[in-house]
C-alpha cells in the first residue's frame, strides 16, 4: 500500500513544473498531510530529490529534470501520456509520446494498446490550426499570464488573461482563462491570432477546478442557445431519433421529465430559433409539433417543399 502511494507521489510530482501543496497532495491521495510529509522524508532517503518550500507559492516539488527509476519517464513524456496521442501531437509532444509508449510497453507484458488507435476529431470535421497553442501551453507550464489578440465575428481585439487550462473536444482546442479581477471564460484557440507572455507569476482562483468549470460552461452554452420551448409528441421508439437530431444534455434532461402514455411521449424541449429547430425536427420520423404554431407551420412548409421537389 505504501509503496504504491510513493510511486503515485513520484508520478504526480514529476508531471508538474511548479510546487504542489501538501494539502493538495494529501487530498489527491486521500491521506493526511502528516502522511505526506512522512512520505517526503522517505523519498528523500531513497535518493529522490524532493524539495519542500514554505510560505506563499511554496510546496513540494522535484529538483531539475529528475526521472523516476520506476518508469524512466521525463516530465514531457508523462504529460504526453496523460493528455493522449491527438493532444500530444498538437502540443508538439509526438516524439515524447512515442518514447513514453515504448518505455511503458518495455515494462509490461501487455501489448493490448498496440491494437488500439485513438482518432480525436469527429467525422467530416475540418482540422483546425491552433497556432497559438504552444505559447498558451508554455504560459500554463510557467504560470504566466497572456496577452492575446482574439478574432470573433470578423473583429479582432486584444485581451490580457490569466490562463486556467486547456480543453480539447472533438479535435478542437479551447482555453479557459480570465482577465485579472474578472470571471473565467472560454476562448477557442483557433481564433487566437497571437499570444505573448505577461507577468512573472499568476494563479488560478481559489478552488477552481477545470473539469467542473468545463462541465458548467457546456451546460450554460447549451441553455443560452436554446431560446424557445417547443412541445413535441412522438412515439417512444423515436426518442433516439430525437436525441440524434437534437443532441445534448438539455434534450436528455427534457426526455427524462417527459410524460409517456400508451407509447406516446410528450416533451417540452428548449430549442434554438425557428430555422435551426425546423431543420433539426424535420429529420425525426412520426414527430408532431404541438406548439408553438410558427414552428409547426415551418415544419409543415419545409415538408411540403421537400415533397414537391421530389415528386
């Protein structure tokens, strides 16, 4: 049990370029801070160059580019494995990912991963060019701020930001960041035209968690896009078709609260404005729009036009 914990501590420390507090390390390993400090002393006796610093900005870290004798992985190799092959390629860590993979395979009898290929981007999606990604990654590694130029709807503006984390979703990169004194927001990396470091050291807000922020922001984005509520009636066997046509957590939640009677589902579904809603709903067989009437009429007119074109 203790040996496994010591290995976990080595991996956590090796993957970081800045100190981690004893409290944070204890929380991640589900032990007490006293246990963490005992483990640090044991690691030092084993020859692991662990440094502890007190005061603001202090914590526990490894000295230099030391690598673990357990795996021999460098920090960049550990990072590449943790983010996966598609993300490692965009971050310029393809070589590190390949070497880390060979080191890991050399220490295990399992070769199952040789039969698996991870392909990140979705089907038919044009690959983006996140050219500012390396500068953003460098700022995150060195805990520095960024001055970016950001293009949106044909306008380019400059912003000074504290980077909080990177997210890759279906092959697209997003930056979670906030202006000094502001609130976290999401920026599409492909729209960042330039990125330059600012400040000597910056920090995330207290208790900020990247996974929690991204989960909440996805829900908020979905809700902000769906500005009208449409009442629908459809056979229960067609709910999968509705989920395919109007994907997302909002649709899943609406169906979970729908009423079902004699195999017919009635659901109040928040949707995007009329043109988008009609284009989505027309692909769902046996569906009836109960309200509002302008969506019902739009669906009728689109269906009639399609029938005339394919008479």
